């Protein structure tokens, strides 16, 4: 697997240590806890990640 390009959550500004990082690929998204990177990450199918983000954005979750 190629190296992943991680991005922090847009909600992690202001020095907030409680955030997540996401690395996206066409078929999947990888999600990890910024403070516990050593514990690994979750791999989520792209369609499920998109559905999750949609639910968050529309206050359904």
C-alpha cells in the first residue's frame, strides 16, 4: 500500500487535541485518532464514508 496522505478534521482548529485524521482513496477512507496514531486506523468503504458525512451534515446522526 502506498503511503497515505492524512488530513485533520476541519473541527480540529484552535489547538483542539480531540480530533481525527482522514486519508481518502477512491474506494475507501481511512480514519484515525490524532492522539493515538500508534493504534492504527479504521478502513471504511467510500460509499459508507460518504453516507456517514451526509448524515452528520444534515443532523441525522
